[in-house]
C-alpha cells in the first residue's frame, strides 16, 4: 500500500500565508526541508516536538490539529486510543518545553544579576571615590592629576585580573614587532624589529581581545 501524500494539504495551508514553496516554509519555520518532507508523507510520529511546534506556529494551527491533519495513522476504533495517547504525550512535552524555556530565561537573568553584582564590587572604590576626586580636580586646577590615577587604575586592574585579562605590554614599552598581536599606527616594521607601544592591547588566555597599537622606533 503506497504511503499517503499530504502535499496538497500542506500547499493549501502554506498558500493562506503567502508561503509559495516548501523551501520558503522551511525557512519561515526554521526547520530542515527533510522535516517538511516528513510532514508531507504523514510521518508526524517520527518528528520531534520542537519541530512540530515551529510548524504549527507558522501555519497558525494547534499542535493537535497539525498532528491529526498530517498523520498517516488511520483513525479507526482500534488505533484511535493510541492516537489520543500520542497527542497527550505531545501536549505534555509542549508543557515541559515551555517550562524549560522559562527556567532557562530565569537562570539567564540570575546569572546576569550575579555578573553585574560581582563587577560592581570590583569597581566599588572607583564608583564611590572617583566622582569626588574628579570634582576636586575641577575646583582646583593645580591639583596633580597623578593623584587621581590610582582611583581608576587599581579597580580596573582588579577587574581585568578577575576576568583573566592581561595586557600585551605596557604603554611606552619597546618590544619586538609581532603582527599577530600588534597593529602599526605609523610607518612600517618587519616581524622582530623593535617597536614602541602607544596604546595597550589585551589577551584573555590564548584569545586576542585587542591588538596593541605600536609605532616603529626611529634610530639615530
């Protein structure tokens, strides 16, 4: 007995929403064309619940209606019960899926709050003391700016250390030119030639975050 073909039904549903091809339906639902082919063949029982949910959303029909419309199972008295059981299992899985999504969103929010809290603790002295120091500097132009530097530098160093971020080299350092980690801002240099760091760069473990900006050293 040949397998049922639900292609006409799927075409009719898709055209209601101006989806003119199965490739377009695949893209709109975010599922593979193989899953669309399964739906056309009535192989609903072989499809994942998340795939069925995406298709039901795009086609704007309920999950149970999607299953019954494109099911290859004959709804006789003998298997009607098993079909209903399958629908119930799908409904239960949908509920569990939604519960999992909510839990993931709550965990993401909690992690974000913890990250913000830990970052604020590392920057506490900067947040509390720098505004006062900056105001004093504005009121007294004779105040040496170097006295304010530690208020910014120390918390920043603690934060970078906590995140495993290291400077490639300090500003003003003379180092061998490495095009993998350095960016020339003036002139030319060959790998290994001495260059001077003008703007600092950073590494996080083996990952390059920012190249150090350097310039060639002019020898007299």
